[in-house]
C-alpha cells in the first residue's frame, strides 16, 4: 500500500520537520500487519515528497488475529483482495505519523499551524460508491479531488472498471488536518475495517475529526461508515460531535440525523453485493414525497425544515419542479444546504428562489406563494405546546394548495434492533405518533383549515405494526 505527500512550499524539505522523519534517511517501522517504510523519493528546497509504503505480510496478519477477531478477508492466508489503501494503511499512518497528526512540531511550530500546498496521491484506493463518493467526502474539506477508476485489466477495456480508484488530492491545508482526514476517510471510502469496531473507535473518530467533521455536510454518513453501522456507537459519536461543535440542539439537521441514526429494518441491512442492497428508508421517503408532489401537479415547492438540503437537491435535479425554496432554523444547516444547492445549480440550472433562515412557529411572508410545502421528518422535533403555532403558520398563514408531512410511525419501532422499548429513534424527537395519533392530528388540522388529507405508508407496510414512516398529503 502506497501513500505519497508532496509539498512545494518555500524550503520544501521542512516537510521532514512536520512529519518528524528526516529526508535523508529511510525509516522502517514494524506493524502488526507487516512493515511500514517512510522515505523521500524527491527532496529539494522547491519540492519534497514523502512516501509511506506499507508492506503487508499475510502470514503475520493471521498470527496476530485474536480468538474473538471476526473473520475478515484480509486475515486469510489465501484471498483475492488486493492490498489497496484501507484501514491497514490508516492504522500504519496513526503509528508512524502520530506526532504530526497531533499537530506538534517543536522545530517549526508556526509551520505546523499554517496551511501549506499539498498534493496527496493514493494509487489504489477501494472506493465503494465510485469516484463520486471520493468527491462527496473530500470536496467539502477544501480539496481539489481527482478520482480515476482503475480498470479491471488495462488490456481488456470491455471488462470495465474495478472498485478501486487512483486518488489525487490537491489543496492548501494544515498537514495535521490532511493526515487526520485521511485517517478517517480511507476506511470510510472502503466501507470496511480489518479489525473489530469497539467503543474506543468513537474516541478515535472524535479526536481525528476535530475541526472538520462536525461541519461536514455528510458527517452522519461518514460516522456511520467509520463505525461499521453500529447504531449505538453512531448515536454516541454524533451526539459528541454536536457538543464539540458548540451547536445548540436545533442546529443539528433533524432529517439527516434521523436517517443516519435510525436502526435499519431488515430490508435496509447492508449486504455483500451492493447491487443487491435494498433501497434505504431515507431514499424511499424522499421518492414518496416527490411522487406525491407530482401527483398533485405541484411545481412550485418550499421545503420547510430543509436541513442540509438533501430534498432541495432532489427537487433541483427533477425538471418537473419549476421553483424551489428552503427554510430552516439552523444557520449551520443552511450553510450546508446553500453549498449543496449551488453545486447542483451549476449542473442543472437555477430554479432556486431562496434558501433562508426562518422558524415555523412564526408567520413569515416568505413562506407564502408556493403551490406546495413539505415538512419531511420535521414535526416530531417540535415541542407539543408549540405544534399549534406550526399548524397556524403552515396551514393558516402560508396556506399552500398542497402540504406533505412525513413523520416516524412509533408502532414500527419494535422492529428496530437495539432500540429500547418505548425509546424514540432520535434523542431530539419530542414525540413520535402511532398511526392512530397521526390520523387524529391530520384529520383535525385538515378540518380546521379547509384541507382534505390522504394517508400513505412509506417503506414496507408491516401487517402488525405498519410502515416505518407515515405520510399525510393535505390538499386544499
């Protein structure tokens, strides 16, 4: 496994001080998986390249496996998985560049705190989700990302591409930030680890993610992959990320966090073959909302409680919708939404009217003038005494022709493994309705404001406890 780090800063060989590895020597470090070598194939005052080469020893891997270690493919004498950059390389980085990752450099303290020009290359990186996944995770961190698929066989192009990419990152960042981002995102892109994920992995993630992960628009997806979809650990990590970021509770994107933290039902579990993986509930919910809007011929839509803009991006990519806006109470979530919308606007053309800050408990003229309003996984985050204000603002003041509301079905929670009896899917939920409770609320609101409402189950409709999400489509 190979990683190269290149800089062109003045006195480029100062990279050796930052990495605590002298450019004139070859450094060797024994690892549980083999041997790590650090050397400098290029080192002068204008350009300096440091290389980390991990020579994996499959026999050593087998001998260091504990009795409780899960049967991971890299732990076998014979396997068909290439030794590409993965959690093995991330672990070697943590051992070899430990001081650099902590941002300490006694010889050049100012340089350690300063962004420097960097080019990082990984010739073979497993990237589950394709090159776009690398752009999705590294792009918001300030990198210019090039992810070139590696063909299965260069001489047989008709065979197509492998699941590996050659990744090149270019940008100006502090070296400590670059190393910590790699440490987290290498196993995240691989979506696998060579060791059992225990509770101490949360501490490692919070430590390595300090200063960048909490503000990442895909922090929940990164956290989920890094922690191998272990729901209790993901809940704990996201809660600590919110605390570390100093954000109020309502600054967390409720849609994003609900989607990433809710325990998967059996049809959503990860499978060996990605092509056989069922559509996640979050995807099915968004598709159901879009289908309802199309059925009601509502082309001008405002997403109330838009969070980080996932539904806005979907609306923008669908040419059926002619005018799109979003509102949320969280400044931080809106920052993510605006970046996401700007990215899609460049590709799809501008149909966005506005993305603005606003609370659903106060009448706002900017909420008016749309054919439809969407509240997707929003109402359960409102304190019950304030729910009446939301009803008056949305159905009475804004009064669009169509309102689409989705919310969890509390009865379905018993189908979620690891969710305690009576517990809700996310600690920020103020309540979760049963199907009868949601129908009672929806019928009362519809009658009070001149709407009809139809109820649509979202997700597999369990004969005993119903679908995981319930949707009400209100028409005036």
